[in-house]
C-alpha cells in the first residue's frame, strides 16, 4: 500500500480534527502518502477536493472543534451508479485504503465502497453516541459537557425566578445525549425516543417538588422524542407555574474537544492506519473499556445501539 485517504462525513463532532491529525501523521511516519478528501463523500465526485496534507498542515488542530476537511451530507452516495463513480475516483487517485470518520450513514457508504474493492476503516465520530459496538464515539463526551454547562447556567436562572425549564438537546433518533446530560445534570425528568413518556408522571414529579418547596425543575428532552413547545403547553395546563423552553441547537456540536475526545481521536486515527498497513479492511475502531479495538463494520451496522434503560431508571429514582 502506497497511498491512503481520509475524510470526515455527516455531522461534525469535536475530536474529528484529532483523528485527522493522527491519520495524517501516522501515515507519513509509516512511509505512506495520504490524501485528504474535503466535504466528505461529496468530495469523491470532484478531483479538486483531494488535497495532500503534510505533517505541518495538521499542526495546531487537535484543540479545534469541527473538521478542517469540512463535511457534508451526500445522499447521492446511496445510488449504485454514484458508488461506482466514487470507487473509480479513489482508484484513479491511487488511493488503496480509505479512513472514514463519521456515523451510521457514513459507515453504510463505507460498506458500499467495500463491495467495490476499496479497503475501508471506519472511525466512529458523532455526538449522538449511537454507533453499535462502541462505548463512546468521538464528540459525545464534549457535547454532553457542553450541555451540562448550559444546564448549570439555566439552573441558576431557574432557581432565581422559581421556574421550570424545559431544555431540548440533540437526538432525533437517539436518547444517549439526553440520558447522559440529564442524569449528570440532575434533571427531574428526561424524555427520550427509546422510552415512552407519561405527561402525568412528569407533572406529578413537578408537583411533588413544588410541595417540597423546591424552587425550580429541569426537564431534558431529546429533539426526536417530543415537541418541547407542546410539552410546555401540556405542563402549563396541569400546573400553575412559570415555565420556559430553551433549545440548545447546534451549540452542542461546536467548541474545543475535551481530553476524552482528543485521546479517542488520536488513538482511533493511529489504529486505523495500522490496520490498513496490515492489510485489514471492513473494520471500525471502537472503544471497549480502556481499550481501542477493531470490530467488523457489519457489527456496527446490523443492530441499533442498546439504550441504557438502567440509567433511565436510576435518573427517575434520583429525581424523587
């Protein structure tokens, strides 16, 4: 193997730059040429998006959020004729192995390239932490801590004004972010797509807090689990109290990655290059306990990551 490529795809996540840095520097140190592909899979259809990063080009990026390679959604990659074109473009550029940093959609595209003779290694990079087979994905820990900081600030205001705050966090199809930030932030209720919620239970918990002279309450809602404004209306119908809705939005994606995500990106990026050098393919680098290990790409795609119902029950118990 003489040349490998690296791209970031899907939603950006803090720590992606750490992974890109590790891939580039480990590849060059191993005697490989490396191409960076800008704008994710969309860049595979334009030769102008292929760049040749050197050691110095990835200096001072480990602390930066987002991705220097840029990212984009590429629905065209799910059309067979475009998959053929993408594979041919990689071969024409002399790229024999491709490191793909992204989430579930990125890994589905990786499988399509694998079927067309391109060696691929995936690195799980998504704040949703919804990739099956890995304890953590790059960006999740930083995003949870960003939300936790927002909860802490909102709690000050909620206490001062004796209000209920309903906070929407990211998680269209996955409640892992809401679960982790809600439990760590001491939320009174957590609403996630994986668990059916009961508005009466939420309200009883809020009323109990008021009766115990609790001055405020925080409710965390994953964006795909409920409409926060409708939830706000339902609570107001049942409880005579002040409520406020806060939608954190894309602020959860940005910011400097914390130590956990810098370490994950560095370790996973380095292993990805080692795997390609060893002739391995169709694998994903995952976190298992304190270790980074390779698992088959199919394992990450065949099942949805289990939701931690035990933590959900624990959060409900501690909220009482």
